[in-house]
């Protein structure tokens, strides 16, 4: 029974990611060129600007005692860095600055690697046992972030093929 309970967060992460991906695949990706990069990127960057919420992994009360620091510190700090990169990219994207695309690449690569590292460390150190109120972050928030990173990679690849788009 305990093994089943240990796998619930993994199941939530996988199924929620699948649902967000299917939603994007059905409703957003077929119209991606119609919307244009700025229309899609600004809301995504605003969403990722909220990743400072990952600092909850360092907050007593948001997590149970015993949260492995080997997971908590890299996850919290990585999320905070991704939030700053997203937030600072917004003006560049809104004003079609030449620095917008390099900033987007930096944000997207760093943000994606942060999520992959956090998922790996959470698994290695059984962080799910100590999630507490922060459980919603990997169960709901991380899947949304993963899928929006994917969307940004799609936009970046489209821009690479059509560099004049803003």
C-alpha cells in the first residue's frame, strides 16, 4: 500500500502534464502562427514569473519537517532564477527588442533544466513524503510549466525558420 501512495505524486505529475499537453495540442498549437509570438509569449512569461512560489520548498508550514535540502534548495533557487529570467524577458518581447529571442532561449533552457533537475532530485530524495501544502506545485504547477516551456521551444524553432517574426 505504501508503494502505491509513494507513486501518487508521480501519477499526478504525468497525467496533469498529459492533460495540459493535449489541451495545447488541440486548442493552441494548430493556431500558433495565427496568434503570433508576442501574443503567446507574454502570458507564458507572466506565468513563469510566478515561479518565485518555488521558494515555498524552503518554508516551514508549506512543507513538512524533514524536506530534503538536497531537493529543496536547488528547486527553490532554480525556480527563483527562472522567474527572474522570465520577468526580465517580458519588456524585450513586448517591445520586439533584438535581445528578446536570446533572452527567451536563456529563460527556456534554464527553466526547463531546472524542472528536470527538480523532478530528478525529488525522486532521488523522496521529497514527496514532505510536500505538505506545497504538493500542488509538482502536481499542478510543474505540468503547466513543462508544457509552456514546450510551447516556447516551438515558437523559438518557428522564429529560427522565420527570423523576421516578432
